[in-house]
C-alpha cells in the first residue's frame, strides 16, 4: 500500500494524531538536517536547528493552509531558524566549519571530499580542503540573507522563484541578493582558479561574470 500523501498526513496531524506528525518528521528529517548542516557547518548547531525547526513546525502546523507546498513551507521555517543563528554569529570574526562524516543522506551537496585512500594525491586532497575552508570563510562574511540565497541557489539547486517564495520576498530581491553574493565571493576568492576551486563548491570566476550570470539566468 502506498504511503498517504502529505496533504492527508497534514490533515491527520492537525487533528492531533501523533503518529501522523511522526511520519512527517521521518519524511523530512534528512532534508532539514542536511540544509541546516550545509548552512551552519557544525553538527552540534545543525542538531539544535533541527530540533528548533521541528518544534516550530509542530506549533505552526495547525495554521498550514496549503498556500505553498509542504516542502517549501518546511524549508522556509528551517531557513528562518538558520538566519536567526547566522545573525547571532555576526559579531564573530571567523566561523569554524565542522567536518562532515559519513552518511550519504546527511552529506551536503558539494561537500564530497577528494579521494583520501592510500595512493590518492595528497596535494590534491590538501588543495581541496584548503579551498573549501576559504569558501567557508568567504560565505561567513556575507550577510545572512545573501548567504542563504547563495546556498539555496548553488547547493540546494533551487530556482530564484522558489527562493523568493521561501524567503517571502520578490524574485528581483532574491536576484539582487545573489548578485551581491557573487560579487563579494568573487572579490574574496579572486585568486582561486581551475580544479582546486571546483573541489570546494561552485566556481567563482574572478573578473568574469559568465558563470555567475548563467546561474542567475537559470531562475
């Protein structure tokens, strides 16, 4: 028998059926934890965000009226929790990025490290790690909203229209945030070129907007 769809589960959960809410958590817990970990780069903080997000989801579920998809609504709540966390970090000079261990479902997109088996090129492994650390530090210097738009576009693969809906903004405002994020990232990572840059995430083409413009046009 096929599992009940989200709409049916929401209806049951709104009527107070605990098992229905537990099923919704099981359906979306990987998505929530993966996004939180992608944004804050700390397993401890990601777990805190996971718990807070599902508390907010549980409290607000009674008001959910299917004006958006459940996935969009849940991602909106998670991003709001993440933005709150990033704003509390704003006074720090640096953000320490935690390593991600194992677990295919919990591995954020773009975070697969280079082959570290015996015989792998140690210089390539080191270059990839250093590049990711540089990108992490550059991301930490963006405003919370610019970083969220950048992460949702590049690592979650969402179109600008979907990002605008999640952030309850306009598509043009999301586009401007992405443009500013690209500009800042290019400035901070202008010395990264070629394969090393591709190891840690999207290529930031210094002085050349072809890659950024192509991504923005993909809205």
